[in-house]
């Protein structure tokens, strides 16, 4: 029982001593620089560019292959090359698409396409089969 009381007393003393101290964490300066902890990221995600702001849609063009079409969901999945305007590497992803676009394409088609990008989402606004 003496050990329990001693442990409780030491725990309370440590918590009371720590009450007046503030944790020191790196804070980004007003110059929009990243905190030092962010600079030590080891994964590729640390070097990936952020998507444009949701209020700033941009137009982009791409080349790829249609891998899936979901007319019910209104999406087309493309295995596309890099899209420099979005700072995206080559990847496979689904995009929103109007019925006229999903009707004009079929799985396996090699296509050139136009995108409207808002944040990390995109919509195919035009599609053209490659010869």
C-alpha cells in the first residue's frame, strides 16, 4: 500500500511540475515555409506537389488508354501518362464524364483527352480516339 501512495504522489508531483511548461513545436513562419519536421519526410509523398486550390480550376490535356467505363456512375477510368498542368505522374484513375463522352469511348481505346481539374478531382470534358 505504501508503494501505491508513493507512486501516486510522484505522479501528481510530476504532472504539477509539467503544468507550467509549454511544448515547443516548430511553427511555419509567415513566409509560408514548411516546418523543419516536414522537410525530413522519407516517402515520395513529401515531394508530391499539392493539388491546386478548389477555387482555381485549371484546364489540362492528357494521353492514355480507357480501362473502364461506368455509365451509371458517370465515370471513365484512364491509364494516363503524366499530366504536367496538375503535376501528376502517370497513373490510372477514374474521372467524371458526361454521357456523350462515356458513349463515345470503349475499353481499350487509346485516347487524347481534355480535363477540368478542381482540387484533386478531374472531369473529362473532351475525348478523341488516337489513330
